[in-house]
């Protein structure tokens, strides 16, 4: 009888906790949407921004400053959350992001906008890491897949709707509202997280590894600048690129040396002793490599070769993104119900390689229906990989390293995207220029000397013979880029076979364990009780 009463009394409490978790997850989805949507919206508003503020020569820095700050701050936010508490660091990142958004909207010249975008990117790095780490704290891995699948859905939604929302806001409210739109959404997330999320407070005894953080920041910044400037602003063999590569490698070596001796390393190197964690980091890098390469060249192919409108550029990727979203949600549900996950990296690797190979076969006579099917195959593969990599990486480390595991996985994906755009872009440009020289002689070669990408307006003004040559050259360039992506994608398939299917924590009743260094490790399910 007493047991019945206890269950009856506990039912409302359990129901309230579940509602609180849902409110927190909704706030986390808003925060993720802010981080993913921002660049998509701002890119659409760029022409209008330049028209009002001027500074066309510095236009690329509006994006580069944001990307650099996001990538460089990602591992630091993860470590701060582990040391001083997830909630406080996450709220701080939201405030910094909103402050950067508001100031960007009030910028009076291009220099101010670039600086405020860097501040905004600094906050964005904490948003993405904080979302995944808090989910890791709140939800046991066995249940985590379906929630992280929802985050993949948010990512796809941002990539589809970003350009459309950006165009609508810019045309009707002005470009400044492309930044101001973040404020009400961010305030909602702030209020929900502040009032509903209650996690155990932490206070680390050690000091932040400032030297390691500085060296890692220099290394990441150098590598991102190499991938951003290489082949565009500077030749790949130029002194500037060589110096950046040398600086990045030297800083990375110094970072690894410092981390071995640091009391509280920014990225504890022992997490890479886990085979699954290392494999998932590599898979995440390759996933970022092929995904962002695809999102760069697919719209270009469809606009140039298939005559699609640039206005609805987000909709051009709809088959790939919808497939990614649906498969990611299904993978999360299946993982939750069965506790098994190894099959998804394997299937995902097969689909990614197959999809990229099919895309490499597109030519000037490929229909939109056919290319849409090829994109769906690639999207399904990425849906198998996107959040499973984060889930397995988090399950491979102790709770005290949840933040750095989340930030490291995110960082590898970010670096993969930078390298993917740079390497596939360099191959694309080289192939387009060669093909134009072969088909149109000196006139064709001269047309693409400065840039292998022509805007639709400029393309329409070309003589019919040059336009036909350029369409064939773009088809040849995308063939080479996607074929390279397929070769790189084989690494995912190989790595997936070596993943060890370790039981997901939370599938059994929680019980305290001891870590290798004597610290108590709390079970994920127990932490969820803090909500």
C-alpha cells in the first residue's frame, strides 16, 4: 500500500520534471537555431549591407571574423562548462551573442560591423557546445539520440529557411533586422534556461590553462585563415599561406606539449585514448568536409547548368536537407529503442560515398529530378552520421569531460567544413579554368582567371558559345569536386567498422562508478534529476 502511495506521490513530480526538460530542450533548440541561422540570414543581406556601409574590399571579413571567433572559442567554452558549470557558461554565451547581434545591427561602418561580428561569433561558439553538453547532462545516452536528432532537424531548417528569411527581412525591414531578429528569440531562451534549468554547481580548484588556450586559438585561427585565403586572396604557395601553415603547426605542437603538463588542460589528451572518441572525431571531420563542400557546389551547379533561380537558393538543397533531417530523427528513435548504433555510421558511410559518386556523374543533361535523388542519397547518409557522432563521442568519456568532448567533436566538424570548402574549391577552380581553356581558348581562360564562379547576371550576358563552354566547365568542376569527396568519404566507412558498440549509459539503473583518477563519475540519469 505504501508503495502505491509513493508511486502516486511521485507521478506528479515526474510529470513536472518531464515538462521542465521539454521547456529546456525547446530553449536549447532556439539557441541552436540562432547559431545556425545567423550566417545564412546575413549572407543574403550582404549586398544591401555593402551598399549602405561601403567597404566592399573588406566584405569577406564579415563572415571570416564570425567563423574565426566561433572556431577558436569552441574548445574554451567546453572547458569552462566542465570547470565552472554548464548553466553559467551557456547563459554567458547567449548574452555575448545577443550583445554582438545588437551592436552589429547598430554598426555605422564596415570596421565596426566586422568587430561586432567577431563578438557575436565568440558567443556562437558557446551556444553550439552548450546545447550539446547540456543535453549530455540532462538526458541519458540511451534517450539522447532522439533529442540530438531534433537538433539535426533544426540545422536543416536553418539551412533551408535562412536565405528565405534573410531575403524577406532585408527587403521589408532593412538589413539591420537581420541581426535584431536574434534579440527576442535569445531573450526567450535566456528566460527559459534561467528559470527552469537547474544543474549542480561546480567550482574547479585548478586554474584555467591560459597558455594552452592561447596556443590552441593561434593554431585554429591560422588553419582557418589558410583555408579561407588559400587559392582566393593568396596563392597556395605564397609566403603568407606558408607562414600561416608554419605558425599553425608550431602552435599545435606547442599546445600538445603544454597540455601534457597542465593541471586543467583545455583539451585533456586522455579522451583520445578512447578508440570510439577518436574515431568519431575523424568521422565528424570528414562529415563536415563533404557536407559543406556539397552545400557550396550544388547550388552553383543548379544555377549555372540547370538554370535554377538564385533567389530560392535554400530550396535548391531541399532534397538533401529533408533526407538528412528525416533519417537523423529515425536514427535517434531507433538508437533510443534498441540501444544499438554501430549500424548507422556504416550505413551512413555507404550512402555518403554512393551519393557523392552519383553527384560526380552529373552533366549538362542531368535533370533536376535526377540530381534531387542523388542529393537525397547523400542527405540520408549524413543523417545517419550527424548526431550519432556526437552521441558516441559523449558516451565514450566520463561526465566530468562532457563539455570538452562536445566541443572537440564540434571543432573537428568545423575544421572539416573549412578544409572541405578550401580543398574542393581549389580542385573545382582548377578544373573549370582548364576546361574553359580547352573549350574556348584564350577567351575562356581569361574569363575565369580571377574567379571560376560567375554570377547569373554575368553569365546571361556571355555569348552563347562562351556560356555553353562555361556550363560544361562547371559540370566538369563539380565532377572532380564530388569525386574527391567520395574518395574522402571512404574514410568514414573504414572508420565505422572499427567502432566498438559500447552499451549506452542509462540503459541500466544508475549506479556510481569511480573514474581512473579517483573522481566520482555521476550517471547521466542521475544528473537529469537536477532539472
